[in-house]
């Protein structure tokens, strides 16, 4: 059975202002089972229990779009396990039977690890300039340093092979200053799927 697949919460308290730069996600750690190679057109179940139906739909939509762009066939977890976002979690037998009936090959599970406030010191600037044509004096003009505070959203995403019931890919991601749940979900989904393609969990899509 897929003992590791548990109902988990993601994408909560996602808010805050964004600067002029687009939201960026980095994978801070990543692991892949070296013996696993993905097959073309794999069905991937996207499981997300957030405590919010809206955030569940946002996550499933963003991840499904990213998976489709890589040639995979996403299956929304909410269609397999309705109302799990409200705490109605299936037992192990129901979980396994439902997954087998849908014919998915991979199950993707994501969970929120932390929402951190990260402070970064930005050094001040110093400019030297000459003044007084004859005196040869020198003026020093500068701006003081300051601290910037960023909101960091840290998620963990695990991918399981249904056939072997083993973990085949795992990563932790860090996203700075998402403007909202849509922004965070899109950035994280793209980063996750790109790495899954790069590591062979998902075959690279054929060029048209």
C-alpha cells in the first residue's frame, strides 16, 4: 500500500507585496531514485489537502498545467478524494483502491514546511567627489544601509511510484514573496516539473 501517502496541508497564509521582479522558486534540496525512469504519457495524481477548497483548486490547476506541458497526464486529487480539504480523509484501503481504479502511475504529494520572514542586510553606498576648484577638498556622500524583509514559503514535494509503492523523487522548494496563492502555485509547479524532467522522472516532451 501507499503508506507514505498522507493527507497534508499546503498553500496557507500566502500573501504579501511583490516587487518589480517575478516570483522565483528554487529547489533547495532534491533526490531521485537512480533506478527509476519515467515513461511517456504517465498519469500523475496531484494530491493536495489544504484546509481550503479554493487553495486546493489553485494548486491542482497550476500543477496540472505544468505537468501537461511536460507531456504527462495529470489527475486532480480532488476528483479522486472529494472533500479531503475539509478533513475527510480516506482510509488506506480506500486510498489504494481509488488509485488503482484511476490507473495513475505516479502520486505527487506536497506539504507546507514553513512560512519564514527572512531579513537581508543591504549595504549602504559611499560616493567620493572633489569640491573647490583650488582647494582640492574632497566630499563624501553616501546612503545608509538597511534591512529588507522577505516572505519565504518552503514546501516539500514527494513523488511515489504506484507499482513499486516507493518514493522515486523528492524536493524542498523555497519561494520568495509570492503575491498570492496563484503566484506561489505557478512558480513552484514550474520549478518542480522542470526538475522532474531534467532528472528523468518525466520524459522530456518531444519537440514539435
